[in-house]
């Protein structure tokens, strides 16, 4: 029984690492179902593994990656907010601005101005 638990723990860790890598590689533009298909697991199983191993949901992990990329782009490029939004696969720039403000507390433009001065 202990060997089975150890195997499951190692397997869970590997799954979490693989999903994390897939999210990073895709710049957050991947779905739970796509990850599940690529790894040949059920999406619910992957969700449980991520919650146990990382303490967060798949959606939270994707949002974290997109936020990291958005911040980097805001600070290192002169690209308009709409272009950054499009690169992150937001259909509407207002959705991106709302997401960013909810996560960071300020708009992308305010973030850019605050951290560039």
C-alpha cells in the first residue's frame, strides 16, 4: 500500500510539472481539456492533482502565467494595450483591462506608467 501511495505521489508531481510546462510553453493559451488529452488523463483528475500539488486551480495557473507575460510586455515594450491584449488571446481589450485590474489593482496603462518612472 505504501509503494502504491509513493507511486501516486511521484506520478502526481510529474503531472503537475508537465501541466505547468504546457501552460508556460503555450503562454497560457491552453485549456484543461487540451492538457488532459495530451497527457491521456481525465480533466477532473488533472484538476485534483493540481489542487493537491500546487494549491491552485488550472484556471488560476493560466491566469498567473498570462499576468506574468502581460507585466513583462508592459514593462519591456512600447506595444499598445490592445496589441498586448490580442497577443494574450483576449477577444476584447476591455476584458483584458478588467482582468489585469482585478489581479493587480490598477489598469495596465497605470502599471506601465508607475513602473517605468
